[in-house]
C-alpha cells in the first residue's frame, strides 16, 4: 500500500543521512519504525481511549475480587 507523509525538514534530513550512510532505503527505515512502533502507539492511544470511557462511566470496570471470582481463582 502506497502512503505519503510530510516530514519536518530536520527529520527528513536525518532519514536521508541514515539511508545514505547504511545503503538502505528511506522506505526500509520508515517500515521499521512503523512495524516496531505500532504496538506502542496502539497501547498508548487505545488505553487512553478506554480510560476516557471509564471516566465517563461508559466502560465497565471490575475489582480484583470480582475478576478472581469470574476466573474461578477465589479459593
């Protein structure tokens, strides 16, 4: 899938320098950044979204006691 992005000139310069210095393409490093950073972004932004729902009372929360009982760990 082709995608285009705008980068600040200093970031683009760093990316160009890295690509030239290593003989790899800029696309290679952009893919690496996305593949290796997407998990962290998902964790951060999805957790933030859930916390917003919790604060608004739109997300059910459970106590540890309730979870232990639900999982059969309340012995």
